[in-house]
């Protein structure tokens, strides 16, 4: 067992924003920290890192209190954390020095990650002039600053900063926020590489399908409390196979009404129904067959993480966001 968080709590005045959160990350991999806006995710992560004072609780790494001065931790914040008017290289070298990475090693790692994250043109802009004489006369391009980058590329640089010390514990707060599909896939590839390298990762995210790709264990926060926690597969199994999807060539509204099933969603691609289990699903299938309906799709499955999240943390989302 490497990271253990016990009874972590935080109040602002009379408002409890984190209410006795406990979990552990026992082996390399990704642990998901989920919740609506204002649920307490970022506050919890900052308390773990010692960036924010906690009212109660402990955070230990390998049996000792987590100290970011002694433990090699990488942190990607949800907010943009770059200095807008300083050059990218100077900032990264500075961040590396804070982690006691030598300048020589830092440059090697920066070169690697610049290429890996497809940032070469921003760190080593090409000379436009083609002739040798023109190149000789041309001024060297000015190093780029953070405010010259798009939000997505700033996010890449911040990920580079989090990885530059080759951390053993990596905390990613909404790492995929604001990324286009191409860069999202790139980030996901990097996260997989870090898992394969034996890193311990805590990831906060609103993208449920991404969490399902990476995470075995999760915590869902709602109003600062853990409302769902544990192994994701076991959580899904506890609900049972209650989501049924049906698509037929003929209308079946009369059969649905006669069966008493609840319609969850109706789209051109089919109808999602809620059933109590396999027996009720089989009964409805028999109704379709005996009614001579042409079945295009019939599927019974466990709820997705998205559906569990909405059920447990979806109430009063607008009030919570405000």
C-alpha cells in the first residue's frame, strides 16, 4: 500500500467542502476522483499535496506523511499555471530546478517530451528564409512565451512540467479539459505509458468514458462526501444488468406500455428501458417474438459509469455549480 488518505476534511466557515474522505492507492495505476463542479475534488487534491491546510485527516505515502519536498510528485492543476510572459524553456528549467533536476538532465527530458507531445515548433521554430545567405542574415527566432500558445498547447506544456522530474506519484486535475480529440488521444497515450512505467496516478475528470478506460477504483464526491467508492467493476455488478436496449423495425410502444417497463431514453437508434433483471428482460423478449416484431438490437447490460454518476451526483447540479 503506497498512498493512504484518511478522514480528510475541510470547512470554509460553516460550509463543509470535504467531509472525511478516505481512500487508498495500493498499486501502480490510475485512481479516479469524480464529482460535479464544487464537489470538493480540487480541494481534496490540494490538501493531499499540502498546498491547502486540512482541518483533519492524514495523507501518507509508503507509510510516512506525504511531503512533496521529499517525495517526487508531479502535479497538473486544472487552472492554467504558466507565467504568460516568460519563455517556455526558462519556465520548464525553473520548474525542473524546484524538483532538484540538474540543468543537463532537464534539457534532455524537455527535448524528449517536446517531441513526444508534438510541441517542437513552439520550442524550436524553423527559420523561414531558404537561402544560406538569407539564413545567415536572418535573426534567430525569439523564444515563445506561454501567452502565445493556444489553451490546448498550454495544457501540453503543463503536462510536460508535471512529468519533467519523472515523478513516482502523479496527480492530474482535469487533464483532458479543453483538448481537441487528437490531443486528447495523445494525452491518453502518455497516461497509459506512465501506468506501464509503474507510476501511481490520481486523476480527476468529468469524462466518464475516459475514467472507464483507465481506472479500476473510483470515488464519486457529492457535496464533499463520498457517495460511491470502490472497485468500478464491482460497483457496476452491484447494480445488476438492468439497462435494456431494444430496436425493432416495427413500433413497440403498445408492448412497452403493456409490460409496465420504464422508458429511460428514446432515440432513432433504439429505446433504452429499465428492467428489474434477467427475468423481466426475457419476458419482454418473448413478447417481441410472439408479437412478430423484427428485432434489430436487443441488449441487456450493467449501467455505465456515466449513468451511475448522474444517479448519485446529478441532483441539484445547477445549484451546486452556482
